[in-house]
């Protein structure tokens, strides 16, 4: 009777090993199938994203306004977001523009409204030169302070003329502050933590 018991336990062990090997092979085949199936999908999504980025750029460049955002209300979840914007030089001369962005108000208590400028910061080029009659697209990074409250911040981007270069190479300096102001665009930052 002891021999039968040992033989039975040996048979169970071999069966367990065979089942384990079959399970590992099936798992490998399943993972290979999933990887092949979704690997193509990830590549397709990457191509779609690149196409969307190119469409976004084309849309921004095609705008006839001096400052163009894709949306006047920019939704930000988390503490940072980067968006594209475009500047169009509607004049015939090449111009060096100064770019300034700030928030000046917010929906909420007086404390939130008064500190809107310190809660929302922006990073972009300080100045950029654009040929006459052309547009260019630039990145704008929105950075919210850790103390910022979830609300809608009212912001503005102003573009000033720093230097205008005539076709003959001479520089044209704006005579007054009013002549320096090229464009102003209002927008909102809708912040959610």
C-alpha cells in the first residue's frame, strides 16, 4: 500500500508540472497577441496626435487676428499646462515684439481676486521677431502656485512693439506708449486641482 501512495503523489506532481507549463505557454501567447494588437494601436494614436498637433499649428497660423489662442478659456488640471498660441504681424515690416502675460482678477473672495497675479505664472519668450505679413506659433506654459484656489482666473496677454525694421533696414521706433501697444488678448484660466 505504501508503494501505491508514492506512485500516486508522483503522478500528481507530474500533472501539476504539465499544467503549469501549459499555463505559462498560454500566458505567453496571450501577452504576445495583446502586445501585437495594442502596439499597433499605440502607434496609430501617436500618428493621430502628430496630425492633431499639425492641424492645431495650421489653424493657429491661419488666423487673421494678432493674438490667437485655440480657446479663450483654458482648462488646467494639476499645476502646469502648456498651450500653443500664435502672433500675426499684420504690418509689412519685420517687428520685434515683447510678450507679457498676467492674471489680473479671479472669481472668488477679495483675497483670491487681489492675489490672482501671484497665483498664476506664465513662461514664454520675452520677445520674438516676426516677418511682415507672417504668423508664428509659440508655447505658453501656465504654472499655478500651490496656494492657488480652484477658480477661474481672468488674464491678459499684451504684445508691444520693441523694434520695427523697415525694408531698407532702418529702425522705426514707436513715438508714444500708445504706438508701442500692438495687441491685447483677454483669456481665462479655469483651474481645477
